[in-house]
């Protein structure tokens, strides 16, 4: 017997991985719907699997995934079995679900997806609600010690916000998704603070006074102990390339020296400091991680598409139908999903302080609801050649639309190339081994470009 859900896709009782993907894609990947009623109702219908797992819940504007990656690696080095749920993915939806270094298999995804489709029947949920429900089911049936759960957007009305975690983490907060979260920093911060639960300790990286005041007020209302970067804990430079985490009030003056970040981003030490603070609070729940495991975890951490630097021989792209005599020359790449003002500022500052190059060649694409004027005002002056392209997705901005936000004085070396593979080929044609090709503006663009350069993650 086949079910016919509202999206019009026939649902068999034993669906393949591709059939579940087809069903899922019809739920509109980029559609945004905030609210918990549908999620609460559906999770009750599958036995509330989220109540059988323990969580660290992570919200914020930038750095959520980095905090999850750092926590996952440090805990794994100490021998714990850690589930991780993040979004969006780069090239495969399976990237959103991970236990240790293993992503969910196609067979597991198909089995759980079939179960969800069968229970839904005529009910309709969003893409994000579907994947969140699937994650809760997988983790509850996989005997994990802890799940690191990243919000999709905001916090208060996010589909993940049906859990009571052991620790809540709120990373840096800045303006983003104003159409959904509000057009003031106070409003946006209030949505992020919506993950704070009664009595559950909160680790906060909110440095802006307006945002920090909201986090403090909500924490006091919920009687949730608050641990703030720069107050209860901080970080500082150590010897050579290392850095030091320092615990103050609430952390008994503990210090961890000799830390080394695997990523070049200037923001990573901040995010990893939040992760260490969360780790120290997890000790109250019998999670023990020694200093050696912390150091090893941070030094080996990988977070694809976020300030990811690599070098490799020139990519042979069939789009140009040419065999260059420079095909064996190495190209240098920096992939960063920076898509809002603070993220792009961090990208620009990291390029200035951490990289040397002769020319900066940039491939840029963005969603149409982003701050195009602000982000381009930062990146365009840095680029010797700027290739504008268009990521997949109904929310993506056309190259013509992005180009309209450039001031006339920045249009001399700008190329409008809608097809991403062609933009990559043309950018390489401009580059030598002494230059750097920066790809950014959207994680959806990063996913497509990374797949061309390095292949899929899973």
C-alpha cells in the first residue's frame, strides 16, 4: 500500500534512499517555518525519542558548527560516543547526521525516512523538521553518550528546541535572518536566548553589550547559571602558535595551556573556548576529558567548508574544453561559508593576518536575503578578480542581482558567470601558484565547489 502525502509523492512502505530523498526534496529544502507545534506533535507520534538522549544545544549566528566540531573531537578523543546534528549540508543530506567520524548510511537513512513518511501520512512538515526528527530517531537507537544539537535558525521556535539539554551554548550574535528573527539585535538575541531552559547552565559568546544583556536577563529569569566569554572564562595567546584557555569565576581558576587550533580562522579560538567551557560544565554529568584529549581534539579537528585551506594540482574542468600547459601547477584554495557581515569580516581579517599571496581571486555567490551591500563592500576591494556566480536553490541571488549591489568603482575586474563550474575554471585560469582562490558567500556554493575540487564528503 502506498501513502499519498500532500506533496504528491507516492510513498511505499519500504522506500529506497533515493525515494526518501525525492520525498524530502518535495518538502522544500529552503522553506523556513518557525514554530514547535508540528514538531512536538510528530515526535509524540513516534514515541518522543529525543527524551531518550542527552544533549548539548547550540544556538548563535556564527560558530555553531565549529563549537559542535570542537566538542565532538575532544569528547571522542576521551573515548565517548558522540552524535552530531548540524545544518545545512554541503553536498549530501547525510552530512547532517554523524556519530564520531561516521555519517549515517544510506540504508539507515532510508529505513528511518520510510518510517517517518509512513507515520506522517497526510500530515505535512518542513524539510528541517523531517531531518531533525530523523536525527532524534537515529541517535536514540544508536547508543550514543551525548548528542551535540545545532539549531537551524534562531532558537525559541526552532524545531530542535524541544529538548532539555545538559548545557546550552550560545555563540556570537549578530544581525542575520532579519525577516524571521527581527530587525534589532535585541530581537535577534531574544530568539537565540529561547534555547535557555530552567536551571540549565548557559555558555555565552555574545560580546555585543545589547546581545549580552538579553542573554543575561533571560538566564536570570530561568535561573540558569551563566558563563560568559571574557568574564567567567577567556583565552589568550601562548608561546609561538599556541593559545591558553583560562577559567575564572565558576571554573576555579583552571588553565589549559599549549592549545593549537587546526583551522586558520581568527574566530576559531573564540569558538573553541566556548567548547572547552561547555566541556568543563559537562564534568558535572560525569563526562571526563583530560587536557591531553582536549589538545589532541582541537589540533586534529576538521570542519569542511569553514575556513578550509588546501592546495592541489589545477582542477581539469571540461567546461572550457581545453588542456592547459599549466595543468600540473598547484592552485591554493580557501573555502569559507561566510554569508553574513560578521562572518565576512572574520574572513577578510583572517586573510590579512594569516595568508600571503600575490593576487586574491574570489568566487562569490549568495542567498538573496543576505546583506549583499555590506558583504560585498568588504570583499570586492580585496579581490583582484571577482567572479559572481549563483548557487542552487530558490533563495539564491542571480549574478545580475548581486552585481547591482557593487559600486561602480568596484566593477572593473568583476565577471558574471552563472554556472559555478565555469566560474571555477575561469578563476583558475587567472591564478598562479602564488595566488589564492577564495570561495565564499554561501554554504550552498561551497558545497558545489568543494564537490568539484575534493569530491563528496560521504
